[in-house]
C-alpha cells in the first residue's frame, strides 16, 4: 500500500464511503445513483482514498457476501451495538479483527469505546465532577476522568467539551489531548478535537496551552482562540460569537460558509450529510436547532437557492435548486 493510500481519512468521509458501498451493493442502485457516486468519488482526493481503503478492507478479509460483510459495512452506531454484545460467529470475529487492525488509523477509535464517559451522535450531556467542575459533552464525544492527589486531569479522546472548573480545589486542572495539555486558570473554556489538532476557545479568565513536544506554556485569555498541534500553536484568533450555543442546543453562525454549516450539522446526525461543491461558498447567518437537523436544513430553503435531496434518512445532500 502506498503512503498516500494508507493516509488516514476522516470519520465522516469513511462513513460516506461505507454508505455508498451499502447503496451500490444493494443491487437496486439506479443509473442516476451511479452517476452521483462517480461525482462524489471525483470531487475530492480523500473520497477516492477512502474508497480504495474500504476496498482493501474487503480484500483483507476476502469477503464476498454474507453476514461478515454486512457487519463490516455497518454505520458506527451499528458497530457500537455489536461490540457491546459480541458473541460467537463470523461477524463477531471480523469485527474484533477490524477493530484491532484499524484503530491505529482512526477508522474506529478504540479509545472512544473504552472512555469513562461518552455521548452518541446527536447526544449531549452535562457532568458534575467530584470537585464541582461542570463538563458539557457535545455530540460523539468521549473523556476519561483521572483525579488523584496531585492533579485533576481530563483526557479528551474524541469530540468537544465545555469546561467550567470548580474553584474550591488547589490541585491544577488539566485537559489533555494527543496534541498537548491545557491548564485552566480559574476559567470557562471549550476544547474541540479536530482533524488537524485541538482547538481551544477561552470564554472566561485564561488557559495555559502546552503542545506535546514543547516545554513551555503559552497563556490565552478570554475571547481568544487557538489551534494546538503537537509541535506548536497556530495563529491567535478571536472566539466566534455563539461558540458555546451548542450547550443550549443551537448552532449560531454569522456570515459563515454554507459548506462549514453543513459539515457542522452533519456531526449531529447519523449517516452522510453532504453538499454540492458549487454551493459550499455561499454565506449564511442564522440560528439552527441541533436536536432536529431536518428542521435546520429546511430553514435554508427560504433564503438560499438550494434544495434538500434525501435518498434515505441517513443519506442527505444539499443540492442546487433548479
């Protein structure tokens, strides 16, 4: 396998590839469906890479049909249900092998399934920790809580959290990700795992950020945002208005790219939510409900030249309005 072919793809693109394979393998795909698939495949190099890697997965297990193939091509929610009740049979064996072989490439992050606390797609939850700290978990998020005599540590394995630290505790409060650590300085802040790093948004007070490979901290104050990579920090940015609106079940945007809005809404629903490339740079301002993404999508129709094309409940595309 070439380095380009083996490069990890995002979970959302992999979900899309799986959904396309399920659709095409069902035997009832129309000519229009195949044309749409070819457009999707050619629209982004990552799409083609995900499709190649999905084919390698099939070849790895030499699966032509039957329950094992169906097990491997399920959505992540279906896989979660199977993992919880693994039993005998070929499907279980294939699932275990798939988890072991591909967890390192972030296809199915094993740390998410083993985390102390996690939320499913579309679920949000608020936790009160032993020290009084409040932690809001956004959709498809996972944390490990590791408190001891010396420190209060949260490991963010996946997703996004908003933290309001408890103040009656002298132990340092730290949020750690693969890219580094964030030390709270009596504060309220958001930490979000992204494909290219960890994004910190400071809502109150300050946070000290230390990338994994560096030996010094840099302090960020209220209203500041930065992307932390393992080897350094990105440029300083201002926190976007409404960045914590998801804790109230809303997505608030101001002159945002429609492509970015669709990508964000896609985090809150199972399956694939896409947009035709020629629409991605349209700008939009507004508030959208996160607990009813169908309603949020329909809210686009009165103001933008778009239509919502729904092939199945788990395959939806925003397309150009004729």
